[in-house]
C-alpha cells in the first residue's frame, strides 16, 4: 500500500463530492476529521471522509500514465502520454466528457476553456436537477427558498422524495431533532423508517400535490383552479384522502414548515411538474420560501472560470442522451475527466461501443481503473482532492470554502487544471486564458464579492450572499397539469436505481466492494417463486442483468430497487444498460427513475 506524505502539520479541506453538505474537514496527524468551527457541518461528517484517505493510499491507484497496446496497458512517461493525447486532440473532432466527480469550482470548470478552444461541443448536465430547476423558475422565479439548515428552526418537516440518511447526514440529524417529520417516498428508506412514512406511488407526486391543494382549498385557502376537476387522484398517488388531509392540516397550522424537495422523484416522466406543484403549495399557505431544492453559485463568476471571454459553442450535447447522441461516431477524440460515464450513464452499452471503435481515441484522467479507464487508449493519473488547492461551493448551504493542499501527490499525477495547461502547451496554443494560474482564476471568479485567493487562503470559509427569493406563483395551465398526471406503466415492474449509502454514484465503489442486491416485495417474490438471496434476471428491450435478490417489504409491490454505481468489467452488464436515455417533455431533465423491467428466476 502506498503511504501518503503529509506536507504540513495541519491542513484545511472541504469534501468536493457531489453531495448537499460539502463538509469542512481538517487533516491532522494522518486523520481526516470534521471542522467543529464550520458554521454548517459543525464538526461531523459522513463515512465518506474516512474513505478519502483510503483512496489516497489505495494500492490500485493509478500513479503512472498508461497507453493501450496489443498486449494491454503499458506504463509510459507522463510527457509521452501528454504528447500522444495532444496529437489525438489536434487531429480529430474533440468531445468533452465530464460531470461532477470533483465539485471544486476550478476542477469542474477550468478545463472547459481548453476543450472549447479545440472546438468541443458544450455538454448540458441535465441528468440531475434540471427538471426541477426549470419548473421552479417557471413557477416561482427561483430555484432557492432557503438552505438545508432551516430545518433547525422548523416546527414541521416534510422530506419529499429524498433519502437524506444517505444523501445529507446533516439534514437527517437535524430532522431527528425536529418536532414532526413526514417522509413522502415509494420506498421505506432508512429516512422513511425514522419518521412518519407516506408511501406514494412512483409517478404519483403530481396527484398527491393536487390532493393537498384540494384539502387546502376546502380549508379556505386560495387555489386558483378547481382541483375537483382532476379525478382519481387517490388511485394515482396511492395516498388516502385522510393522509392528504393530515399533510394539508399540518402545513396550514405550521408557523415554520420546511419542505426538503428531493431529486429522485423529479427524475420521473412528470418530475418537473411535481416539483413545481410542491413548491406552489407553500405559496398557497403564505410560506413561499420554506423549501430547499437547489442553491446556485450566487456571487461567484462561474463564467469567468469556464469561459474567460470565450463564446460558448453553438453545438450542444446532453449528458442524459450522450450514449445515444455519440452512437456510431468515428474519427473522434474523447477527453473523459471528472466522470465515469461507462458506469453511470443511461444506455451506457452504446457508449462502450463508441469508445471501443478503433477509429476513435479515448483519453481518461482518473485515479483508478474505472470502467471508463478500462476502455481508454490513454490513461492519465489524477490527483486526489487532498493533494491540491481548490474552492468548493455547496448547493446545500451558503458557505464557500478553501481546500488546501495537505498531501504530496504521486509525481506524475495532475489536477484537472494542470492537465488542461499541459495539453495547451503541448498543442502550442497561444491564448492567455488557457494558462492562468489557479490563483488568478480564483481572483477572477471572486472579484464581484470583493475577496480573493489570499482572503480565502487565510479565512478558509466565506458566507456567500443569498440568491433571489421566490416571487408570486405562476400557475401552470390546467391542460399541462392534466398531461403530467398519469401515465400507464410500461412493464411488469418499475426499477428504481438510487445511489448507495457510502457511494457517490460510482465513487468509492472500489473501496467498499459491496455486492448489488435487487430488493423485491415478498408478494412479488412469492408470485415469482423467488426466495431471498436467490439469483434472478431482470430485463427489458435494452438489456438484461443477473443479480442476487433481497426479499423485503421496504419496497412496495410492483417495484424493484437496485442501487447503481457498483464497479464491474466494462464489458459486463450494468443496471444502466436497462435505463433508456430519455428527457422529460416538460422541464428537459432526465427520467432515469422511470424504467420498467421483467423479473425472472435465475438459472
């Protein structure tokens, strides 16, 4: 096992994973612990912090550049690898393949300057919160109501479509200290088990929102349309009128309600409309800002980091549709960094075929031999976040934090920013914006806040200004609501594919080495003559997957649940093979939580 080299007695860090909490941490004496003075995370973190140090010293970590040969991968010098990568970037059509593996502002955005200069299309990250963001802007003019820590002063908490016991340990902890907490979710998640669970049918959130609005209308609140015109709501949502009345009464009588609007249910076919109506409920009871969904990087000039005066490309690609959009492409060079698309993208089998086409070149920048690295032609070693400086802004709270360099990296490892500069030098590009130092980029990004690199280096944390509050409700048209109300199922079982407790999509899967389990309701298992821990096959017209099942009443009949992100060989089936790359008609976000499969006994 490679030992890590501490370069100073104590260093300050912030977790840059794609997570609500962005925990502040201190590295001291070889231990990574929570920063007790951080105004949001207050000294405690989730278990991923401990996994970070295991990543640094993992013996499987890539520390030398690799190139594919007829005999497999061979180690080469980093200079030679950069030369090969630059030659391929200069001779083919270039594509930027990146996402949110590192949420540091520089790590996520700076390299886009180089890729745009090379003619790469823009990549629209529409797989996560896009549907809800669009819906909230349409409905109330803001994606932000308040931060997650508003739970602490709330007398009623509704967690709608989020398993915060896994995804936001601070929200979960504060909710356990609150008065009344309801969890609306099809599955009895660890969060739902801890509070009052309201099981809603998948895709039934629009109907449940209408039920609550109907109850509020009966109480005398102003709802600008007749909810009674929408029939069969209880059947669609799966929630009784008594429970809907209970939720409406609690909201009406609360002086400080808080609704945590999760991301899972807004990734269904009608997710955008569901989020829009949930937020509108709060406006009806005159509490328009008492929700959390997202927080923009308000005050930070992100365009400076990613553009620096460049014009965005007119050609765009969708992260959700990428496997489909790249199908059949040849004579292309793909630069993959900050992501493991061969594991995580819907329809990823098509992407594997495109990457493996001998007329294409795939360059992957990563710490480990992920599925994406397995199909690469060149693999470049990446730095861990403990090994370089960056800024991290949370989408769950208002605190910008400075991540220091606390460990010495392997000699050939580079940050995303260093890689972009080295490639620009090798390509002999002259544009000055490609060579700005991290310090200069930070100063440019923060100039509207009247702070700079030196300020952040000294103070570590800065409270960002709040974004605009919600405005008056712009109610959707009745016909639009009606189109979003109900859609018949498209297969025997709905497949839900959430993330696991200690993984961020596929990150940490190699450290944890867990076994994927398909959760199925006892009634369905009995109908299919399936026993607990038995092998089953799930399939649809896009592919099939053999997996071990877990019989549990935590999932409702008609639903199966399989966490995504487990590592495997790139050639082997993956649950995302079964997920169709499709966008919602309204909102333009993904609908990766609207997948149907058949289930059979394994052989």
